[in-house]
C-alpha cells in the first residue's frame, strides 16, 4: 500500500520531513496549551485573594510578561514553520537538469502516458504503469482530457493536479529500483478510487530494455487462435477507442494496447492482468467498475476466447 511516510525519493523525503516537523511542533504546542489550561483551572479553585494594591499590580505585571513571552514564542514558531515550508518548496520547484520528459494525461478513469522525444520514432505510449530509470530526474507534463485529476505517488513525490486545457509539471526522482503505487488524489467521478497508478523504478539498463521493447510494434500473432483474435479486435468496436501499433487500430480514446500483456494490471489497477479478467472486463466493464467509459462488448464465446488470447500475447 502507498504511504507518504515511507519514502523512496528525495522529494517525498523532504515533504515527509516537513510533515514531521509541523506535526511535532503542533503536538508540543497542543500539549503545552492543554497543560496550561488544566493548571489554570486547578489554580482558579485555589485562587488567592489580593488584599492590597501592591499584590494585584505584581500579579498584573507577571501576567503581562507571560502574555509577551507566549506571543514571542508564537511568532518564532510561525516564522520557523514558514521558513521550513519556503525552503522545501524551493527545493521542489528547482528545475532538474537533463530530465526525461513524460506527458501524463488524465482520463476518467485511467492515465495516458507518453514518453516524449525529439525523434518521433522514439516516442512511446502506454497507460497506467509508468517506468522510470533510477537516479535520473523525470519531468512529468500533466494535463487532463476531461475533469480535474491529481497525480500522487506518495513514496516518490507530492500531489499535482491535472487540469483540462492547462499543463502542470512535476518531477520524479527514484533512488532505488522498486514498485511504487499511487492514486488519483482529486475526486473525479464514480471510479475515482479505482484510478490507480503503478510506478516501476528500474535500474537504468532495465529501463532501456523496457523502452526498446515498448518501441516495438504489437507482436504478430503466433497461432491461429491469436490470428483470429486479432481479426476480432480489428473488426469489433475495440478499434474505435484503442490502438495496437502495427495494426489498423490507432484510436486514442482508450489506453494503448500495443504491449498490454507487459502490464501487471488492467482497468487502472483494478484487476490483475489475466485472460479471465480480460474476458470479464471486455464483456461487462460496468459490473467491475460502474461508471467507466468503456462500453460492454458482447461477443460469441469463441471470439471472446480468441480475442483474450490475442491481447494476452501482446507482450
Ligand atoms: Cu481521477 Cu480522481
């Protein structure tokens, strides 16, 4: 499960430190205030009466000193928190050197991911599972196709909104290889909770291997069933929304399926990517994710079996 307190990158680490500082100081202040309140209530019961003017004046002076000290302490605490916040913000907004640029577009309810490159043949598209090399900063350019979403990988970095007609940037730096999970963090509709995200932080050589593999067109069918599956795919309504590079399917409404089988989950982290789940998802996506944009597709059982075999072959 994801946690903002278990960090795996410098940005999330700075944010976690800031959170610890704010929580720690707030907890100490709370305990002092409650302590003073209890002390004042007890003392009120045993209040001494001032019989003379000198005693009352001495008590007034003491009260003034306490109020002045508390005000000064409050100002010091607020300035300390303000400075800590300022320096953390500044470190987060420093533009990285030589970043890998990735365009992330939010959709109800999935993430479109496109690796940018000046050379068109080096651009690649995928969905919901982001791969990045460890050690190199990654600049995400975030936007949305429909409503406001929010990109959040708590172990790696803070939240950043994806806004239609506007781009935001966010930087990812992963220190160690690993698999980190994230979540859309802005309510965006019925399936907001099932708009999940996976980050694979790969060693640089592994990332390059993954990238080369993803740049390949969709795998050619190897069996008759897979061939039949591909013709079902290209003749059914799938092609109205999805693309598989190397076939006629080139729509960009839904996730790119060129290397669907290389992803661990389907439906934005909703189901493990197995042929059975694929078949259930194609037949009745609304049963698994009510409100999803993908329409149900009724297919004869043999066609459905061939189609899922074909999709499962798209490594
Ligand atoms: Cu997308 Cu919440």
